C-alpha cells in the first residue's frame, strides 16, 4: 500500500531522530557518573558503595514522578512535557559538576531523577501516537539504540575530559558540565520539532494524516473497552505488575553493567581513562548492533517472548565468564563482557511491544509508566548492590554473578508467568 509505505518513511525521518537525540542525552546524563567515577572517587573520598548509592539514588527521584508525568504525555502534550524534562535535567547535570561532597552528590542525583521522571515511558507512549503495532519493536529498537550509542560516543569523550584541568576544575567536573549543555539546547529544539499527533504534523499531507489517524483509531477500537477507558486499569492489572518485575530485573542488569563496566575494564586492563573510554565504546557498539538486529527480527517474525528472554540468558553466561577468564585470558574476558552488554541491551526492543499490546489509551499510559517506574528501581538496586559487593569483596568482579542472577530471573518471570497468562487470554 503506497500511502502506508510513504507515511512510514516520513515517520522514520521526522519522529525517530527527534526522540533518539533526546534519549541519547538522557542516557548520557544518567550514566556518565560511571566514567566520572574514575576521577571523582578519590576527589570526594567515595567508596564503591557510596558510588553505587549515588548512581542508584537517581531512580528514587525518577520513581516518584513517573506515573503523573506519563499521564500528562497521554492526556495533554508530549512536546511541552518532554521539552521541560530535557531543559531541567540538563541544568541539573551541569550543576552536578560543582558538588563538594557525597551528600551534595546524592542530592544532585536525586534531583536529576525527579527532573527526568516520565521521559522514557512518555516517549514509549508518544510512539503509540504514530506507529502501528507491527512497527513498534523496530521503532523502539531504533529509539533505544541511543542508549548504546550514548556509550559509544561519550565514553571516549568522557575519558578525555577526565584528563583536562580548565579554570581550576578537575576533569570529572567537566564531564558533567559539558555533557549537560546539549540536553538544554535540544529541549528548546523539541518545542519546534515534535508534533503531538499526526494531525499536527506539517510534513504529512492531509490524506496521510487522515489515513494514519484512522489506522491508529482502528487499532484502539480492537481493544476491549475495559482496557481503554480507565486510567486506573493500568494500575490494577496483575500482568502490568508482572511485567514490572521482568523489567526490574532487566534494568538491574542494564544499569549494573553500564555504571560499572568502566571499573571492570580498569581491573581487566589497567588502562588510562582514554583507553578505558575507547574499550567501553567498543562494548556498546556491539550492544547497539545486537539491539537493532533483535528488534528487527522480532518485528519480522511477530514473536516477542523468546526474542526478549534469550538475550538475557546469553547475557548471564557472559557475566559469569568474565571473572574466571580475567587473569588467564583477558581478551576473552572482554569478549564475555561484550556478550553480556549485547544480551542485556537487546532485551529492551522486543520487550516494550508486549505491554503496548495489552492496553490502549490512558490505561496503557499508566501501565507503561508503572512498568517503567517500578522496573527502573532496578537502576537503584543494581548499581548499589554491585558497589556494595565490590566494597566487601574488594574486587570489581564480585557483583557480576549477582547481575547474572538478576537477568535470569527476568527471563524466567517473562516465560513462566507473563507468557502463559497471555496465552490463556489473561
């Protein structure tokens, strides 16, 4: 169908790049503490447990405002809300470069979580305003590829910034200052580049707007009314909570490895910050390829559950292999760490179409916010527990087995609880 192909091409061109760039800076400002830690730990006198708490406390603030913000995206304006989020988190990231002790660092990270709350689920909901169900895994994989690219692009940059000393400020402070500026600038751009609905898009012809809105309305009408009309449905659905558990353990693995991979690479190689930044970029370039491949494969086959669960199993195997190989075969240990990153990151594109199909309208927005907010508490749990275990065991590998167990738990809940329930028709 010619109009479908033309509209899809325009959506890839005008929607995905805008949200992709926004998420790129979201993830950079969320996890750049991992690279900054190579200089910040000594400057502020932090232990690994302190650093894990600082990395994870972001998600406590994130949790508090997640559901209200996502409801605003669905009910009012994604464009204005996403712009507000970008500008506020960029400013807070820049201010993080001026903290003087760990309590100020905790406060800055908590405030960053409050500022960024509802960004990710808001974008997931926003994509349902534009993409049909059989397009969404690929759309999510392209959007979420930004989290891998964020590490590819900024790991070398952050590693280099650690070596500078400008205006009497240490390099780790410039990591936050420099990398907070683009979020503010892109927030201003979003106000002009991100239409809320197809009917507002200047780059669609009138017949294309009508066709796309009719197709989206047809999909919404295919859902039972009780899964559409009430926002409270999203909070009461047991499967939404089960999916939140799946996401919790997946996010535990994601943020555990993302925050701590520079430290693991430091232990593996003993390299300087620039070398570690480059190696970290290699890890996440592999993760990027895995995300795009798995998302595309899931859309082509229409299968979501195995595409979500199997990458986590491979990730667990990679995590468990790093420590035994670290001294005898560091190159293979690095490959195992890359396999872990690939598996954990590839989990996300096929996962998000599952809750998107369960509901529609306001109930879907609230359910997605619930899944993301509860699930992302794993972003607190993973970095903190890994930091604690590393401190107790005095080894940067101590937390890897814990992360392996978390991602296996995620896959077991998905295949053992969620899939059978949906197969029985809930």
